[in-house]
C-alpha cells in the first residue's frame, strides 16, 4: 500500500517533465548572441545594428534553427559569427546568389542577407539586381557606410563625388550609386531606409522587412568611425536631425522640423518645402502612400546635396512595397505541375525542337 502514493508522485513528476519539454521557452536577445568575440572597431555602427537584430529576432516567433544569415565579404559580413542561428560567411558579392539557392531549395527558412555597399553594389551588383527582380522571399540588410572599411578606406560605389580616400587622393570622379533608386529600377517589392543611430526606427524597419512576402531591400546608414566618421551625422545628431530627416508614415502627410512646422507639397512632379506658418495647410501636403510606385520614384531621388539651403530632407522609412509572386513558390508549383504530367522523355529533351537530318 505504501508504494501507491510513491508511484503517483513519480507519475506526476514524469508528466511535469514531459510538459516542460513540449513547451518551448520564450527566447530573448541573449539567445541569439554567440560566444564569439565581436571584432569590430570600437564605436562602429555595426554594433548597434547587431543589437537591434538580436532584439527583434525573438519577437518573430521563428525557431532559431529555421533562421539563416548569409553574408559576403566586408566588415558587415562578420555578422553570421555573432548570431546564434544557422549562417554562412560566403564570398565577395555572392551572398545574394547563395541565399537564392538556399531559398529555392528550402523555402520554409527565414533567410537574411547581410551585405555592405561595396559587397552588394560593386562586385555583387548583378547578383543583387537579379535577386530583387526574381523576388525571392528574403531580407537584404545593406549596411551603407560609403567607404570600403575592411580593406582600410578606399572609396566605394556609394562614396560621394570628390571623396578623398587612399585610392582617390585627388578626389573620386565617380558618380555614386543611389541604392534605393537602383532597387526601384530592379523592380524590388519592398524598399526602405533606416539608420544605425535610431534604434527604435531600425527595429521597426526590421519588423516591416520581415513581414513583407518577397525580397525586402533595407538600406541602413552605418557609421564607419575609422575611415568615414560622421558621414551621416546630420541625419543622426540632435542639433540637425529634425531639419534634415523626413520620416515616412503610411497615410500621413510629409512633415518635418523640430515641431513639424515644415512640410512637402508636390508642384506637378516636383517636391517643394513649405512652411506651415506661412498659411499652408497640412491637408494640402503630400500624403505618403507606400503602394504608389510613381511617388516612390520621386522619393528615392530626394537624395543629393544635404545641408544646402533650400534642399529637401532625406527620407527614412518604407518608400514602396507591393505584392508579387515569389520565385521559390512559382518554381515549386512548376515542379509539381511537371510531375503531374507524363514522365519526361530525356532523349527528346536533349534533342530539343531544332533537329534536322543530314544525308
């Protein structure tokens, strides 16, 4: 008789243990950090981006084993070492190609591409535009610091004209890429911009990118404090940020300034800055619509000459998003349709339709 209560207790504890193994514990940002020493220069903007990605990941509800981070070559490409997920540090400019193959073969995975302005827009430029047009359901995080950091300070495809660097001692004569305009030209289905020194906005844009079904292109202004320090400080510093930045919000008028005292109106197809204190109404301002591809083309061109009197503020946020079939889904359906038909004739396939007989 004495054994019955003991057996009951053992059965109870077995139930508790089994229940605990079934329910997965909630993940935190620490669960996405590895034991690897983070080897970026002290003060690098990459630290902030890493921290925000690690904060956002637990909120996505995706198991770590279903998340893959793929990088190319550059300072930003160390990222997979510091994320406790699957990942691959691939080769220069080819992260997009590797990610495309992975997504095509394992469409259920959450694939993130971490790349830099040199990696993705120079040697990897063609891979980037073709991934965007194909619309794989992946997230591209483009760290733009307008310089080659890993190779010690040469000018990059996004460096401004007349940029003096180790490789351009008399100033760069190249016209720089506008990354978001390039993405729009490649028919990207999600185009956005954020910055390393605005953690809340960066987190919000990471969430938006993840929620989008298709190729998400997120440009992140990232400060290289060693070789290009302060390149974006007018957009990040308290004294200038309000006047120099325009934060896009769906369905809201384009306003900016310390007290939102300024706005943007469209004069035909030309954006103009107006002062609301001069009698202009908020109702007359440009209302942001992420689905409007024509206005998005104008927004991505608000890009040059920051700090010049009368210029337009630099936009941040989601410029454009649309729905389009994802490559991996269409490919999967094509394979299913082919299997449903009669078996293929390999000889006929190899011969093709262009055949002739030589006497």
